[in-house]
């Protein structure tokens, strides 16, 4: 079951409960309060994304505290901290926590297909791959930064390892072991993209795998996207 369907279900249950307990007026009031908080939530989301990219891990507490205190000061100065808003704020927080918990439910059943997706949407993601790498990697960055570290990964038992990159106004960084060869694949659907790094082979990889490629630890990079950046580098260790 997708997270989107879970979120829709949770919102429907909350709305129906509020309607049943307080009538349509209560539901309308809650919707107005949420609309008033929406600009603030968007600002907080954007600032959080910037902080996660710019601030090292373990040092976020200070900037977040300063931003929170500053926003409280602005809200108090503009009279936004009304008594009715403060009364309803805990309920909104409880609803938000419930939605997050419902959407973050882990899947207990996983089937190993040899394909592993890594995604960064707005917020940065820095996954690490250890052990044998998957046969195919799907790397997606939508308005965000995806830094995929495969420097400690082992090459899978295939002739080629495929990395399919989708980047829309984002940045994808892939770090590979130093003994892996990198060759460009399908890149004709990449527009206004910036590429960094060095290819081991200058010619484009054919679609069909070749027997002579076995044992060469070859990585074929396919790129699809618009107005982004893709960087492939090899570790020095």
C-alpha cells in the first residue's frame, strides 16, 4: 500500500471525526486554520531543506532553535499568536504526528529483484551501499541533492552494473570504487544538464551486453532530466 493512499485515508478519518463531533462549522474552522499556517509551513520546509544541505550533521540544533525563536517573535509582533490558535495548535501537531507515523510504516515483505532505488525529493539524501551492489541502481533527485556513496560496495556477478539517473533541477553525486570503469549510456533525453567527473571509456555503451565485458567492473550511466547536475567520481582509497 502506497504512502499516498495511507495519507488520504488518515486525512479522511480525521475530517470525518471532526465533522461528526463538531459539525460542518468545526471542519471549516479547522480548514481555515490550516490555510493560515500553510505559508509558515512552506517557509519552514524550505529553510529545513537548505539547512540539511548546508549545515553538517550534528550541528542543526542551534540554527533550528534560533529560527524557531525568531518565528515566534515575528508571530507575536504581528498578533498571530491568538488564544484560539494556541488552543488548536496542539491538535494540529497531534494530527501531523499521526500522519507522519502512518506514512512512515515499514514494509515487512521485500522481494530482491536486483534493482535498488534511491530518491531525494527537496530534502537531501546521502545513502551508502555496502556489500554487493545491486544489479541496477535507480538514482532520482527532484529539487534535491542525492549523494550515493558506493565506494565500499562490491561488484555484483554481472557483466554490467546499470545506473539510471533521473534529475530535475537537482544534483546527483555517485561515488564509485577506484577500480570500476564508467561508460556513458543513454543521455539523449538529458537537457540543460551539467556533468562532472571522468569517463573510463569515451564511446557510448551499446544496449546489449557483451561477453568480453565480463570481469571489467563496468558501470553504464544513463541520464534523464532537465536543468540539473550529475557528478560521478571514484574513491581514492
